[in-house]
C-alpha cells in the first residue's frame, strides 16, 4: 500500500534514501576507495553509447557526463532515434538505461546495436526483464518496485548506478572525497525530504501559465527532468533547457507569471554564469525559484529558495532533483491531478 502517503509518487520520493543505500551496498569500498560492480568482459571499453527514453534518458545524460569526465568517450541517444548511422565507424559498448527493461524503443536500439556487433549492457531496475535477458551484462539499480507512473526513485537509483559505473570503468583512482560524498548522499537526500519548502512554493505558483527549468553542466539533465516530471503529472506547460540557451530564444516567453526554476550550486564560474542568466530573467519580471546550496549569490536574485546540502559537484544534481520532484508533486496535488496515473501515459511503453 501507500504507507499513509496520499500517492505512491510521494511514498516513492521518500523511499529514495533507502533505494540509494541499496544501490551502493557492497559496491563501494570506503576503505580501499574502490567501486566493485559484478560485470564481466567490459574491461576494454573504448567508447560508450547510452540509449534511453524519457526520464531514463535524463539519467543517461547525467551518466555520460561523468564517464567523459573520467576520460571515457560517451554519448547519449534518445532510443527511438538510434539507428545504424548512430554506430557509424564505431563499435562502442551500448548501454540501455531502462527501469522497466521493457521499453520498446530502448529494446529496439539495443537490438540495432547487437546486430552491428556491439556489446550491450542493461542498466535496469527489473531482474529478468527483456533488456536484462537480451544484453550481455546487466547492472541492477535496486530501487525496489515503483508503482507511480512518474519515475522518481528509479531515476535517483539510475543516477547513482551510472555514477558507480563511471568510477568502476575508469582507470583513474577514486579520491576519498568522492567516496565519502557518495556514502553521505542517502542521509543528505533524507535531509532534503525533511526540510523542503517545496510545498509552500508550489502553493504560491501552481496557477502560473508556464514553468521554465534551467541548469548548467551537471545540472542540465535535472533541468530537463524537472520539466518532464511537472508536465507529466500537473499537465502544465513546462520546459527545461541548458541555462545558457535562455537568451537564444526562451527569454521571449518570460512574463510575470512564468516562474524560472534555476539549479545553481557551488560558487565557481559555472555557477556565476547561471546566476547571470537568473538576473536577466528576474529583471524581466519573472519570479525565480532557486535550488541552491547557498554558496553563490543566487539567493539575492531569487524570490524563493529551495535549499540542498553541500556535496561534491557531481552529486548535487541528485539532491537538487529531490526538490524538483517535491515541487512537481505539490503543484500537481494543488491542482487536484490524478498523480499516480496521469492521463494518456503508461508506466511501461511497450510499443514503438
Ligand atoms: O522503463 P523505462 O525507464 O525504459 O521508461 C522510460 C520512460 O518511458 C519513462 O522514464 C517515462 O519518461 C516516465 N514515466 C517519466 O516519469
């Protein structure tokens, strides 16, 4: 059942600390500073293609950046766009990211890859799923069953499974800071859940005419994910994009009833660039909701702040996304939507 929550989605959002602990268990060795995944035959990977749909595609974008940061060429493809031409001249490892393991578009992309001679890996939540059976190897994200159509805990677990995969695959040594940050993450997610002001922010803005989500670098995938989650369960118009793209078009849509939700952590030049984008939007009269660890001066230009604890820059998107999930949930709740079963959508899309 829903264990006292009004919706499975809210229950599953709250299950994230536990899901992440399970995802990391016996995979991260704090003393040796190693990551150990039970995967075979993947030791000479020279390039990676990640294929996925929807929320899983956003997790794949997050994972691909981490792989590239550790020197492994990695590209992400929307599974339905993946074809022979995507494989031109390369025989990469092809990673299907799919919580259900049954998404037709993702299975199709994996089959295309296999037909071209590529090795395949399924990153999935479902033991025995078609993706797990058809791929050479499977990496289980261990989120536990997810009932809500909106993917929440499976997304966080995919992020962390892909994070572990990037650390495992790369030759570079893993610093103790990263290991400590990974191990601290479940408790930090719990802190976000305990202290979030997302409900009151949602109540103030549920009637807005559109919502824009922005983030830069590590935060760009969660900007996309924040918008997808909101449109899926609230039926409101929402768009997510790289913060730098604002001035290349979307800025024209900014009005006083189109909140900007900006994810800004740290205080480096990357953060400062996003703060500049935020300033431009606020100067044009739109309300700004900043998801931040409080290290930059973004709060000065924000009408509301959703705070997250400080962590490694590579893990901040996981914490920021929890605030975005809660914001979407409470906006949809305020609007009285059928949150666990949005119209026109299915939990697992088994047709192309
Ligand atoms: O089972 P999969 O991870 O392959 O599903 C992919 C998408 O259909 C899925 O993530 C969808 O976008 C979610 N309903 C979003 O919340």
